[in-house]
């Protein structure tokens, strides 16, 4: 009986930890959205892995590196009007072990002149105890 109770307790604790990781990832996305909507691209970028190995794939193909990704964002969104108001629709957050996760979602910008949107897949890595985006494929 003790083994069953101990197993159930461990299973419950693991599920709580997994749920906390999913919520932490969703919190990262909410913080990114808030930074974007405040016109703060640098704040938005703080949730990406600050590494030359960061991968961003957009309509122009792959970009490697945190600084290159930041530069592209600044070029593509030079001011708050170009940035618009960002919203996300998180479709799926799947943990792939203790330190990796996959996220599928949709994005939309509300701007004065248009309403672009699309989908994204993100690879999150837990680095130094924090969830960071290691790869972003947005269309």
C-alpha cells in the first residue's frame, strides 16, 4: 500500500511540475505580447535565446543569431504604428522532456491599415532555469 501511495504522490508531483512549465511558457508569450504592444522590441526579444545559434525562420528564409533577429525586427517594424497590436492564439504547448518544449500558435497584428496574421511554431529550451525561444518559424 505504501508503494502505491508513494507512486501516486510522485506522479502528482510530476504533473504539477509539468503544469508549471506549461504555465511558465505561456507567461513568456504573454510577456512578449505585452512588450510588443508597448512598442518595446528589445523587451520582446528578451525571451529569445541570446545566442548566435538562435534560429528564426520567416518568409525570407532562416536567420541565425539573436542580434540578427533583433535587427530584422527593427527593420521590419520601425515604429509602434508598424508594430500594431499583437495577439496570440496558443493552439498547443507540448513538453518534450524537462528542458524542451514545442509550441504551436497563431498570431495577428491589428494596425490602422491592415490586419496581417499567420502561424508560428516555437522550440523552447529551459536555459539556466528560464524558458527561452531557441527556434521560431513564423509565417
